[in-house]
């Protein structure tokens, strides 16, 4: 699959302000969810294109935070209206992105609001369990919340052993176990991504940001460093060094839909 990242960024940059303008806080729930989901996808596409085309790490991080803040606001808005939240797995990229940026307070705010119940009509059980576990790892690392229930659920649903092994290694701060499990997870991810790249049914605007960037892998590496693990000096595929530098620009809660509330930090 050939991807024109310049055009991808141009289209996403044109679409995002239109979506923000037209998102109606009083609108129908399903339409609101889909519009915010598309808005988040725009910011993730802008982030990926900016990093891959120009190597601008800080703009990469800022646009990932914009995706996260919009998804967080959606969850707040639906909670206030006593409406069903979208599946946990739909928030996986916004969560992974903000972890990759190292914006821990925003990551924790989103993790606290991810739904814990599997929505079997919308997602696979393992997808729900993995999103919940990643959120639990954030809360464990940032707020010392016990991630045991989420890890147990992941153990019972995971198709590959590497995912619960990664989570357990992070909780135990076990560097060798993390390195081994991460390498195994990367191999699983690579097989999945290359298959999607060859598929004629893959939608480019949904896939492009993930073609050369593994947001969950970047999040796991950031979590590992936060936990004090000794990370091998290895150049992992889909995890470029420019996506692993510290975030030094402060996200100003800009480019958000008129729903929910501003972050507390």
C-alpha cells in the first residue's frame, strides 16, 4: 500500500476544524460518537504524518494529546447524559498515544473513564481486555492503583501469551521479562500490520498512521521507562527513536470539540 502522507495530513487538517464546528453537544449519541472518533483519527493522522515526514516530535506528541483530550471529553459528556460509552477498544489509540507522549495526568484521566464492560456487539473480548489492561497499567504507574482484575481478565482472553506477560513484567518491573515479551508482541504486531498492508479492503485513512508506527509499542516502552526498567538499546521496528524523546511542549487543551470539560492539568 502506497501512502501519501502529505495528502493524508492535508486532508486531516482540513477535516478537523469542520468536525469541531459541526459537533453538536445535544446531538444524537451514535452520530456524536462517530464524529468524535473521526476527529481523533484526524489528529492521529496529522501526528503520524508530521513525525514521518518532518521528524517533528513535539508536534507529534501535541496532536496525540489532542486526540486523547477529545476522546476523554466524549466519555465525560456521555457519562453526564447517562448514555452508553463507546467500547473500551475504540479508545485504545488515544490512550496509547498519550502514554507515548508521556502526558501522565491526561493518560490517567482517560484511563479512569474507559468502560470496564466488554461490548460484545462492537468489539472482541481480547480487544476490550487489552484496552482495559493498558489503562490499568497507567493507573498503577501513575496512581498506584491495583491492576490485578484487569490482568486476570487479560490472561483469560489473550490469544498470545506475550500480552499478559508484558503487563506482568511492567507491574513487577522485570526488565528481562519485559524485553522478551515485547519482542514477541512486536512479532505479532508486525504480522498483523503487514497483512493489513496487503489487504485490498484496508481503508487507508484508518490504517495509514499505523503503517509505520506502533502506538501501543511506544506506550509500553514509555511505561517501562517510567517504571525504571532497563530497556535494551535496540531499534525496534515501528517504534522510531524520535517518537521516544521526552515531550517538552505543554499541551494547552486546544483543538477540542465543544463537549465535556477542560482537563484539570
